[in-house]
C-alpha cells in the first residue's frame, strides 16, 4: 500500500428499509435491515471483496457507501481531492463534485448502457455533466480511455447493440474510469459474462488498477474470482460482516460457519477431493448471535 491512511473508513453503517402494510392508511409493520452495523477500512490500492449469498446485503452496502442509497445511520469517511468528507451526511448538491472520485461498474452490461447513445456519448457523458471537457479534448479523452480498456477508438460512433457482452462491459468500465476516480465499486462486474471473457475482464481490471492507482470494492458471489483479484474479503450474512480477513487466510482457515458453508459450495474439478463439511443453519445462527 502506498499510504497508511485509509482511503475509505466505514463506521457502523446501517441501511434499513421500512415495510408497510396494506390498507388505506399505510402503517409500517416491519423493517428490513439490509445493512446492519457494518464497519471496515479500505487502503489505497487495495481490493476488498464483499461476498455472500443473494440477499446478504453486499450490493446494498456498496451502493449505500456511494450514496446511491441514503444511510439510515453511520459514517462513510472518504479521502476526496478536497480532503476527508463524511459521505453519509452530505446533501445531493454537495455529493455531485465528489462523484469524480468514486464510480461504479454495473453488473449487467446490456441494461446499464443506453441503447440510443453512441459509445462516445456514453463514455464522455460524465465529463460533460461535470464540465471537465468538451470539443476535441472530450473526443481525445474518450479515445484514450477506450484504448486503455482494449477497444478501438474507431468504435466511438457505434451503438451498444453492435458489441458483445464482454465489449459492452469494457465500455462500462471506460465510462467509470474516464473521470480518473480513486474508488471504484465493481458490482458483480463479471457475473453476466462467459467464463473465458470473465478472465479477460478480470485481468483488465488488475492492469487498470496498477496503471491508474485504483482502489476497488469488488462485490461478487463467485469465490474463485474473489480469491484471484482481492487482497481481503468481507463475508456478509443478513446485513452484517461476519468475517473479514486476508484472502488466503479466509480460504485456508475460515473461522465463521457461514464462511465455511460458502467455501464448501465451490465446485472442484478433482472428483477425489474431499469436500469441506457443511455447517448447519443452527451453527451459523449461533455464531452470528454471539
């Protein structure tokens, strides 16, 4: 790590969603604790994996950090270009200039790109919104970032339907990186791609991280991908982080029963390999309530 000061400090972050009953008078009858008291630090240049089953809260946690959702409570201390700010407490107007420093790569490369916009319009739109470039400078920056993600600048005038899934995801990556952010959240960025294309995109993300000094939060359910790309892994269960450790430590010596259950679900190409014992639901709940 280049610095000992965390780029991001998440403290006691909570995101609760109210559930309302039926009837003429809408009354709150329950609360969904999607993110429940999550805390961690993220160092510059690090890749932190957020893993867990569907509904564990990992994507909601990532989006709450970026303020796609307003937190119920907690702190999100981010080292922006203007200094440390608490993203959780900022207004939408105050957040806008900070969007340059934090971006997201979305899961589905088919639905995350506007089919009526050209590649040049899609990738260059953030620069226009933030008044960072126009005219020839805008075109040059779009061409430059397209080359960085492995696409020809000649593709600038084409529309998303003309590309494969892997190429569309590269367009999404270019859009996220054109403003030179420090923090990038990759939300299941390779899960919708074929296995061979996944490897290409993962290698691209690693190369871009080194070239552009990026810091990643990598949201995923594929633990084999997480093991390859992440420095540390946070395991989420029912909105809480139940285990957080170095990647190899987590895979070689998991401590929480839920982590052991996730690892036991990884398929092995060796039919003779002994399977990990699967933790029971009672063990997981008991450990989670400690």
